[in-house]
C-alpha cells in the first residue's frame, strides 16, 4: 500500500511539473515575436544620433530635431492603429492567426531600412513597425492568459517583457558597431524564427470552446496540461460555463460599460497604462543617449544605454518571478515609490547643473538614478499592467477592453515622446522629470485605494470584487479547495 501511495504522489507531481513546463515552453515560443518587438522599440536609441550626424544621410542631409521626434514617436502612432486591428483578428479568427499576422508588417516595415535612404520611407517603416508592435501587445497577453493555469498565470504573463528586452539589449549593444542597414537585415530574420516555433503550439482553449470546437479545445488542454486528463476535463467544464454565461450578454460598448465590474476594471487598466507612459518610460528609453550626453556622464552614452537595457531585462525577469510570489499590488506600489525617488533626484541633478554648479564629480548619479528607475518600472508597471489587463475582464468584454487599454498605452507613449522637447522648453529638463515623478506618486496612491489583488484568484472571484460583492468567502473556499487538492494528490 505504501509503495502504491508513493507512486501516486510521483505520478501526480510529475503531471503537475510536466503541465507547468509545457505552459512555460508555449509562453516562451509565443513570445518569440517579442524579439521583433524589442528591436523595433530599441531602433531609435542608437539610430537617431547617427541620423542626426548624417550617418547615413537621409535624403542627402542630417535630420532636424522635429524629424527626430517624428521618427521616435511614429512607432507609437502605428501601434495605436494596429491594436484594434489585431484585437479584432484575435477575437474573430483566433489567437494563432493574429500571431501569424503580426509577422507581415514587421517584415514590410524593415524593408525601407535595408533598401532606401529616404526620410519619408523611414517614416513609413516606423509607422508599419508600430502597427506590428500594437499587434504583439494585443494578442500576446490574451493568448498567454488563456493557456496558463491560475497559479502561474501572472509569472507567465510577465515573460513577454524580459524576452523583448533580450532583443533590446542585443540591438543597443551591437548597433553602434554596425550600419543601420545591416541591423535591418538581421531584424528581418527574427519574425521568421517566431513563425517556425509558433506553428507547433495549440490554439487558445477558450477561443476553441467559444467556437464550439470542444474536441480541439480538449486536445489543446491535454497538450498544455501535460496529458493530465482530469485537469483538462475540469478546465473544459469551467470554460464552457464561462462561454455560456458570456454568450447571453451583449458585447456592445454600451452594454460593457453598464457592467460595474468591467467599468472599474477598465478604469484601473487605463490609469495604470497612462501612468506607465506618463512616468517617462518611452522618453527615457528613446532619448537615453541624449540624456547621458546632456548630463555630462563620464561613462560612454552607448555603454550607459546597454547598462539601462540590461537593468530593464533583470527588472522584467524579477517581475515574472515575484508577480505570483508577492502579488500585483505590492510590486506596483513599491516600484513606483522607487521610481518617484529616482526621478526627483535626477531632476535635482539637472537643476543644480542648470544653476551652474560643478557636477563633474557626480557624473554617475544620472546612470544610477536611471538604472533604479528602469529596474523599478520594469518590475512594476511595465510588466504588471499587462498581467492585470488579462485578469480583470470577463470574456465578452476582454477584446474591447484590452483594445482600449492597449491604445491608451500607445497614445500616451506617442504624446510623451513627440512633445518631450516642448515640455523641456517650458519646464526645463529638471521640471520635466519632476512632472514624471508627480505622476508616479499619483499612480501609487491610486493603486493603494483602487487596484485589487488578483494573485492566485479565479476570474469569477476577481469580477465579483470589482462588482462590489463580498469575496471573503470566495478566498476561503479557494484556500480550502487548494488544501483538499493537495491532500488528494498526496494520497
């Protein structure tokens, strides 16, 4: 009897580990498209200083400050246009079709970089690449959120950022030593790597159940749960109930906004998304080289940029580890406090510099402040926003709500990047960073009072809390069920 019990424990543990490894592998493969996303976001950092110096000359001349701002920000405007398109494709044709579709604009977008030196075609390149980037943020969180089980959903949902940061570091590290055209050739290959890997992954089980393809949904779950038939059957039943409940509801914007839970979830995601960009994220990353040059840092601006990109990677990786260990709220609150302090100190540095104080002995301060800033933002808002986005909406509202939230991210990124120079002219560079710090502090206060903890909770429990219902009994029930499940697995 004892021998049989040990075998059962081993079998159960083996199935759980196999299930989680399958989901981890599927998440990593699906996020290979984040490599293309990463190099698209990184392109402006080493490239804009080269184009300003006329290497290479676009249209036979150096670009102006206004043209630099437009090249930096057009990618975000393209993402605004791409987000609703790819959300529509995801909802109506499947997550896999949406994933394949992102490859097309990524490839088309890099062609002008390889074959032309026309400023206007570079504008086209940045806009089309942005369309693809909007597609990544529309389909990736949705797909990963629907293939992952509750206990590891947060960790898997946060992996897109560190994977994208690998490409970000790669591009910032080697781009200063290569031509823009050669880097464009390398970036053309990355989407093809994603296509090869993504081909082998199953479609989202939720999408298949919604399309009444229950056998395919079962096969998808069996693969994702490592062949655990009992777990797959239980999840099919839960998905069927969720889809039946959502099928009776209208999916119009008016109906969605009439739901208190969806309305509160949308407000939460919009505030977090806006705060992510209005805290200066895209500005700092896009103009990193210029910021370090202005600060008079003793470290090479290109080296400092690689340091920032590396710090961003470790921050995003830390987020994927701690999102499910510590919870979403504590990560946002603690990281935003550090971000605010870093921006305030950076603002003081530039203020003293403008007042003609000798800051040459403190040249490392901007690098240290921005390293803490990027790390903390990566641990918190940059990663957790998209995790929460995949957790607080009912299936019938998820498509429209996710599209709205994602568009807010890109609109704010476009506005902050496009008008950064204008803000600096009005407030001074120190005032600009103090403004960013004020926004971070406001986001911290909002999170404390309005953002619920979604760690290890079912969708139904989260929606009940957002709707204002008592969820204490839900938490107790979940804890009891988890304990009972562990006892059953043990014996």
